[in-house]
């Protein structure tokens, strides 16, 4: 090794002692676009074909066709980021990988298994998870849960199996929390949905370890439309983690998933997401929770990837004394327009919500915090506190805050705090005077800014988030 | 020659369009303690910042050498790695980063190798106790919610941990009560050796009651107009800066 290489080697070794080194390549692994079936475009025949391939009952096909009609009638939203680049004729609405659903990683085809290996899923499963689901393009290729949970009556399976095996529960809840008329991309989702996870936690059952579903989109010019339906029954408790990523392509990919959460009386659900879509992704996802009496719904969300995101999880506090907390961070780099936020409806007395949002933008990236807080007339003695903070790393990046507060009763405590700031040259100088490079100084400031969010994540994800921050800041110095 | 640390030759510096330093010369050798005094606006803090190449200031001409090497164009982090430390007049607050983790990152960067955790923790504990710092501060976010005195002590702690060749203390004594000044002086005494040097920038003489200094320089209007011993500080204490204004 000559001295120059030795120096580089030493630098790298040194970096590893700070945070575990990460290789962007793990997100960018492109497997061959090798599929059993790939269906492009959107029309009635295609929707019928997807339903037929899945061997679905008629009631599900009816929902799909109704949704398709709704999709055709609804307009594109005009109040947010520009979506004109999206052309549904170019998007594959269904991509069936060359794999069936497996309950052992050994049976998952080599290239697909390798991808999930590199993303660390099987390892996390062994160490810290109660169950794992893994979706590749349109279908779930792996699902498994620990024995003792099966014995306690916990159900964790792919959505197709749920439609087949638990039709009554699915019928009662599917597209009921999120109505198909909600917006154009919910209608699209309901028309072509495929994959996703179904969870049922019986009364009083508390899971000590999280369940995790990971969604990987490999196929270029395609969409992912997974449906996640979770029911946490009375007094039960669950932490669910959702991860998503895709390799980078030149053409647009689309993600229009839907998450429906039912948190029954006295139950607890925490829903954590680390989203690291590639920067050609339109992420138009919809997530809602209905929260029962004295129940609690917590959201933790890290949005890093995608070209455009429109994502506003929502809690509907229907039960007296119900609570919700939203903790979210959004990081937009060059060419990214991430429009994120939170919605909450206080619909019963003594309900409370805490919203804590942070955003970081750099290299001309744009972050918008958009929120809705509605406190209905019947929601006496409710509390809501909102805090949103934005950090811009340069003069060309954007940050906006668009809160809507609709408060229909006087008997509430409501507070809203918003801060928008630029990274300070003085702070960078201070850190550099302690031997940190400009890059490291910025990364440290951003990590510190993000800490209140990352500390809410399971430790491996906090590490991953810090790594993503470091990655995003690499080469950020012009 | 070997004892030479900092050598500043005919330095002119602007902040924006404004001329701040106008032909400043200064030599500091190992083992020496220098004090720069001067009225507000004379350019004292500019001098500290410009040695560390703060991009807010622009060198128009002149040269800064450290151990015989021109450091005019080195970035701040590289200068820090050469062994120059600056204690800030107003230390920055960094939310979300604990003081101990920050110290460790700084030490790793300065020494260019990973610190041994236990040794490191021991020395942090030892020095912070000497400085009468509440141990809980070390776990708290860097400077966030620290009192003025706590921030200054934290700067001295960093100096002791990073152990630079040249420590520049920019108004470290300002705003401190008598007890805090004693503790800060004690920190400087602990640091001082025949192998390093201290440059104290101050506008009052109180800290000099607790420290032995070799040179006192009077900085007025961007230039050092007089250099003397500790006696000079006493004179300033009694008669102010007016006497030097016409030099």
C-alpha cells in the first residue's frame, strides 16, 4: 500500500469509529428486471386481470372496479407538488416476481434474498423482531412470525392471504378507515393494490418485540401499491415497523400504498417508518388510524428518499381520552420536493395530540410541512401541541410551513410553535475549530437537530437514520 | 528556531469592506504566556478568529506562520489539527449532541486516531472535577442551557482535553465572577508547560492577578502599539488606553 492509499485507508478506518460505515450501494442494488408477470398501464381489463391472477372473491373485484371509476373521475391535486410528470400509461401496475410466498429465507430466490440480506432484514429478524414480512415489487415473498405469538392468536400475514383466510375481518375494515373517495391516489391504490401486510393482535395481547414489513421496489417504471391493515384489539399493544427502498432509475416510479390502522379501546400502536425511496420515486402514500377510548396511536416517520412525496398520516381520535403523537423528520436534497405533515381530528372529549416535526433541506431541495388540526365541538377538554422546526443548509433550499387549524370549541389547550432557520456559519466555525471538517461539522449539527426524532426509533434504525444523514451530506460542500 | 510557534508578519485583515487589522506583528514561542489588551473594537477578537482562518474575515496581506509553516490558507479544521485552539467568547450551542460525545469526536479528529474510551472518560472526569464542573453537564447537550460561566469552563475543559500547542483564549474571563476567574486561571495553569504557549485576549486585567504572564501587548486600531511585561497591564489598569492612542 503506498502512502497515499494508506492515508485514505486510515481516514476510512477512523470514520468507522464514529458511525458504522454505510454503503449507498445497498439501496442501489439493481437486480435484473426478472419477473413472471409485468402488466403495464391502467384500465378495466388490467384491473380484472390483477384480480383474476390473485384468484380474488367477487367482493374484492367490485371494490377494485368501483375504485377505478372513482380514479377516473377524481382530479389530480393542484395544491401541492407538481405531479404532471406521472403518466399512468408508463407505469407497470402489477409486477409479479419469480417467487411464491415463503416462510423460510432458504426458499426465497437467491437474488431477491441477497437484496434483503444486504438491507439487513433477516439479521434484524433474528436479533430484535417478532416477525417479518418482505415484499418485492408487487408480491410478498417472505412472511414469518415467532411461534409463541401464533399460539396467542396474533395474525401476521400478507394481505392476499388475509383476503382468502379472514374475509369477514378484511371486508369489515378494508378501505373503511381510508375511503376510496379520499383522493385520486387512494382510488388508484384500491383499484390495483397488491401485497402488503395484515396484522391482528387479539384482546390484551402485548407484543414485546416489533413486527416489521419491508417493501422493496426493484422493477423500473413500475408502481408499488401495498395495503397494510392492522387491527390492535382492546387492551393490546404493538410496535409495527415499515421500511421501504428502491434502486435509482431514470424514469419515474410510483408508490401509492395505503395503511389502515384500527386501535381499539385501551390499545396501543406505534407505527414507525424509515422511507428511503430512490430519487425517481413519486411517493403518494396514505395512512390513517382510528383510535378508540383511552387508546394511543404513535407515529414515527423518517422521510429521506423520493423525488416527490405527499404524505400526511392521520389520526382520528374517536374515543374519549384517546391520544396520538406524531414525530417526523423529512430530509430533502437537490431535486426533491417533500411535502409531508400530519393530520389529526379530535372527535371526543379529553383527547390529546402532540405533533413534533422537523425538516432539513439542502442543495435546492424543498420541504413543506403541511398539517391539519381539527378539534370538533364535542372534543371538550382536549389538548394539542404542535412544534415544527426547519433547518436549511444553504441559501438555495426551501422550507415552508402550511398549518391549518380548525378549532370548533373554546374548551381546549392549543399551542403551535414554528421555527425556520439556516445552518449557522458561526456554529460550523466553532466545530471546525475543534478539528471537524466542514462536512463533519454540518453532519454533526444535522444529527443533533434530528436527535429528538432518531431517539424515538429502534436503535438500528436510529443508526440507519444517522448513516442516511451522513450519506446525504457527503459531497455536500461545493 | 525550534521554539518558535506563532509568527505573524505585517498582517492586514478586513471584515467586509472594513479594515480591522492594519499591519500587525506578533511572535510567540513555546513556554510563553502572552496577553493582548486593548479597547473595544481594536481588533482583538478579529486576531483570534483570523489565526483560525474564520471565513468571515479576509486577509489582505501579511503572513501567519505556525511552527515555520505558512497557515494563511489552511481551513480551520486543518489549523486546529496543527495544534491551535481557540476558546470562544460566545461558545455555540449544539442541540442533540452531548458534550461528552462532542469532546470525543473532537479528540478523535485532532489526534487523528480513535481515543481509548476509558482513558478518555477518566481524563474528562479528572479535568471537569478540577474545574468544579457539575458532572451532569458532561452528559447534557453541548452548551445548551449552560450558564455563561459553565460555557467558559467547558471551553477550558476542551482545551485541557485537546491539549493544543497554542491556546488562544478570547475574552474567556469576561462576564465571570471572581471564583470562576480563579477556576479558569487554575485550568490555564494546569495546561501550561514548556512545550506550549497561551495567548490571552482580554479587555481587563483581573485574570492577570492569578497568572504569570511573560508579555503584555497593547492593541489599538489594528496594530500592536506597545509591548511590555505584566507591569504594562498595571499601568493600563491605572491610566486606561488613552495614553497609547497617539502612538
